[in-house]
C-alpha cells in the first residue's frame, strides 16, 4: 500500500502512548512541529516544501531520510519498497524534534511519539485526481488500487485520529494548486498564531 513497509516496535508504541500531556515537548519548544500526512499522491511533499519556504521551518521528508541514512531493514520485493525501521527513524529525529520548527512529511503517522507534534495535517484528494497523479508516477495498477482504497476508506485520517489528540488533527483538501495555496496560507497563519502565544 505504501512506499515503505514498517517494522512495528511494541516498546516504542507503548512508551509513546504513556507520555502524559504535561510532559509534552511543546511546553519547552519556541516553535511548533507539524506533521503533514496522507495517502501517497495527495501532495504532502509539495505542500511541506512550500510551507517550509514560506515559514523558514525545516522540511523533513521521511522517505528521503530513510534512504539517505539507511534507516531501514532492507528491501521488500513484494511491495517494491524499503522496510522502514521505525525505531531508527525516531532515534534519528529525537533531538531535532525537541528543537521545534519542523515540518515532517510522511504517509504514515502512528509510530511517531505523540509529544513531537503540535499540528497533524491529513491531506485528502479526490479519487480521480489521485488516480491520475499515481499513474503519472508510474505506479503499477496493484499499487494504485491499494492507495486508492487507502484514500477511499480514509485510513490515514483514522490513523491520525487514533494516534493524536483530537484538537490537533485537521483534514485539508488537496485536489488542485488552489487548494495547496490555500492550505499553505492556512498553515502559515496557524504557525504565526502559535508563535505569538506566550
């Protein structure tokens, strides 16, 4: 279904869930962290890159990071992707995330520590638009079908709602350039508002 398969860590997920709201890193951060997630093809990287440029925040593309730093457990021939090692990814990002000012871009969200993010954005795209985008990427029909099902059943939105406090999860349409432009404006405003809170 996704570009990367995941090696689940029960210990990591248990520890993440155990962190209380009182211990959230956002109490110490001077800048917020945002996660931009959604089915492949919904415009995560385009949105994250443009938002980073508009706000001077750091853009972290998890897919690129996994490849650059070898944060995986090899290649999965069946899914034609790397098997991401979630513990290695989280260890790599821990200090950076504590600093704040990060825009993380990934098609999954349930393995990151809850305390890392102040806003979780789930991009959603109309099926016909998504199909065209994935076709242009050269995805196989099976891979396209899997991703289309993921979008139809709102898998990423449900994953976000289950993994983070309700108040920080927001779904945004991402069908067109106008949508992306509006989303960037909305998120830039949110960042400005967050930064002005004492």
